[in-house]
């Protein structure tokens, strides 16, 4: 990092092991000199504006977070008061990014740490950058990773004596301006990579959907399939409902006491997460020989998710390309076993995860409180059937195309990780005084762009 940016001319030992050396004119002071612990309670629950802290997001209004994480308590009288500009830390999850500066007045969980910034010593946003510093997070985490259960979380007593580097108020502004510009640039690059991943996923789905419903020959004569969501298909293909090309079987229902040892057990998660069923599964269950015969998982089987909280999660398929020896499968699943010589396994893998099938399930499902896929409904699913040799050609083509999408996606994911590492390193270097940015100025082009935008 120091290779691109200039270091300070003179350093001194901070006297703090995790911090090491700091610029000679900086101070290393305990946190209690720059932040104070707020413990004000929401007496009589007067304030109903409940705030949450989400990892890598920060402080948000509870109503904006959606149906994830902890629920809002019925009684807010024990909650802590939060003022705009306070730092709020989830004491259990600080090290994984559950902290942020509040843009709202409100209240938060009593187990959160609420810090008020002493603006005579530290700018509010500089304090946020200090707590964003990974080496500081790792240091504080050592207080929360002890053997005793009551030390599972960090507290104010751990924070108040922890020393942090503090430059002058003027120098803090220089560091903030530098970091605001550089991290915004990195965040923009990360967002572009995320958008690329989304587009690659959509393109992958489109390529699969087209190949398994229209074939590979753009000149092939087409006919109406008679199925709304399927549309036109090649003239020489057949369309048959699932009931006519194989058998369905619901999974086994076994008590919880039978799990943890025994024989392989294909779980809901195995099918939900994978379009290709893993040959080796983690689940184990005490199943009988008769169970393993009735609920076997053989090469060519297609496993469908049967129940979920939402329609979007039912009817997702996972195709078994290799027999899972001595396995049985969960009651939340349906196994479809096709007749011989009617479906090529790799074609099934792509066909039954085809995004177009969602139109069938969403239209046909009658959601009350929980989505549940019946065998009768699944058997109504239309399947477009190319000749077996053509199924093989389509699957080989899709293997090739999806491998390209996978590689591009992997590259984008790796790029995001590298950018995140650079962002983290840049923040650490700046707030710990490893680079001197006092004379840094935003590139002229950036300044002109901002003026034009204004």
C-alpha cells in the first residue's frame, strides 16, 4: 500500500501492540477519550422508532429491513435511545460487520452498544472509519472469544480502554476526503461486478431455457406445443405430461431421534441448492432395508422440493446423475423416476431447472399459509421431449455454455474479493497512519465532473 502512497517522514512506537508505530505527531489514546457509552433507556416506550443493525449495511429502520434477522420486541421500554450520528454496534457480531453510524433518531436493542462521539477529539465519520478498521476489529474480537460464555460478546468495558490512533482534527478531514473518494471508486467497481454476475445469471437462464424448449437448430420447423408457458417447439419433438413418462414418490418421514448416524439421507437443502444432486450427502439417518429400497435415489431420478414458505421455493429440481448408494430422501421432497430411454439425465438437469417452469408452478399453486406441491399437480407438468440423441447434444452444448458462464462468474466473484481486500487495506493504512494523505487532492477530472453534475 505504501508503494503507491507516500509514508510519513517520522514514526514513533505507539506503545500498543496491535497498532505498532504511528506518525510521530499522532496520539494513541483510549477510546473513552473520543467516544462515550450511551445507556439511556426508552422510558415508557415513548419512542417507537425501532432501529436495526445489519451486517455490512449499517443502521437502518426496522421497517426497511424486510423479514430477516431478529424481530422487533413488543415492549420497547428497555431499548436504548439512539441519536443521529451515534455509532451503534451489535456486540455479538461486530467483527463480521454489524455496526454503523445512525442517520436516524430512534431506539435499538438493549444488547447493542451505542456510542456518542466527542467531536472535540474526533470527527463523527472519522470515528466510523476507526471502527471500520479490520485490525482494530480483530483486536476487540479477542475480548469476545474467550472460553466463558459471558465473554461471547464485546462490551463497553472492552472498548473504553482500547487505544486508537488520533491525528489532528484537520488531518482527520484530509484522511476522510481521501477515503471517501477512494472507497467510493472501489464501491463503484464492486457494484459493476455484482451487476455483471446478475447479468451472467440471467443470460445463463435464458440460454438454458431456449435450448431445452426450442432446440439448437434455429431453422427447425416449429409447432404449437399446446402449453402456454412452453410456446412453440420443434415440430419433431413430443410433449407429454409428467404422469405419462415416469412415477412420483413422496419422501420418507422419520422422527428426529433417527438422525445423525446410519445411512445417507438426501435433505431438502441438497435438492434446493443444487441442480445436480451431490453423490455424497452429509445427512445420515437410521433407515431400514425396506426404506432404502422404497425411497432410493438412483441415477436418472429427479428430486423436487415439495413444501416451503413461498411458491418460489417449491418445484425446484435436482437431478441425480450418479446413484447415491443406500440413500433415502426427505419427506419434504418428491422423487420423479422417469421410464427408461425417455429422458437423458443431463438434459433433465437443465430442463427441470429451466426458469420457464416457474410460470407453471406459480400459476397452478394455491398458496394459503404454506406452499405445498402435490404429486397430482406435479404430474400435470408438461415436458418437451426431443429424441434422446438430440437431448444428449443439447446437454453437451449447455455443459459447454454454462462452464463459460461459471468461469466468468467466478472471475467476477474473485475480483469483488480483491476489491474488498483493497478497500479494507486502504482504510487501515489511512487511519493507522501508514500512508500520508495530507496533501492528497481529488483528481481534477473528478472535480470537474462534480461541478458539471451540479
